[in-house]
């Protein structure tokens, strides 16, 4: 699976947080879906329904209620639920994923210069398929990171309007993840 070409074809990625957004994502044209909020009870159902619609599924491993993002938790999700990959903010999760040939998108919260520099270092050192930069309303930061790294950049967080998507893409992001369902069919 070539993540870059998938992201290029899908500039808006549905981000699922509940049954309502799941149903809308199932009917969206997007090939790829992020499950950003779930629990140990509903995660399999979400993935099964998405898989039935041939969606590429990335699960935010840190945000599954009832499951820790430990090595055992990651192995459980990958072996039992079988998403195409995981999302995480944690470098130790990235290391375990890389060791086990798991496709991982790492999320970075850029709050100041220090967090920007740390994210840049992690992107260069970690074996990730893409980076998601948050919040998504930072065109200058997106542009700098996309110019200084050689992996696809996704952005998300606070994306509410079509203009936010356009600005992120113009700045260098390949895709934007959002829970704003009105943008999923733009």
C-alpha cells in the first residue's frame, strides 16, 4: 500500500469518533478513514463495517478506551481487529510498530518552537509512513515541515471549513483529517 498515492487521491480523510460519524464515513467516497475515538467493545464492529466497504483503516491506538497503547495492546489490535495501520502520538509505539512491520502515522501537536523542533527530529528519526500535524490551522508550520521532510504530511484538528482544507493543502499537506462531516464530500 502506497500511502502517498492514497493521500493524494483522498485530500479529506473522515475521522470517526462515534456511530454517527461511522455511518457517514461508510457512505463517503474516501478510500481511507481514521478511527480517532473508540473503545474495546466497538472497535471491531467499526473496523468490520469499514472493511466491508473496502476502506483503508487507521486506528488511533492511544484513544481506544479500555486498551492501553502498550506493546500487548498494539499486538492485540493488529492481530485481532486487523486495521491497515495505526495512528499514535507516542514514539515508543512507533518503535514497536516499526519492529513489527506495522504501518504507522505519527501525530504531532505543534504548540511552540520547542515542539516544532522535537516533531521535526522525530519525523526524521522515526520510521513512519506519514506525519499528522495538529492543529491543522498552521500553514507556515505545515509548509516548513513538508519542505524539510520526505514523508507525506497530513494535518488535522480544528478543521471546520473548506477554506481550512484549501489552506492546508496549499501549504503542503497531502490530506486533512476532520470530524466535520460536511467536508467529507467536498
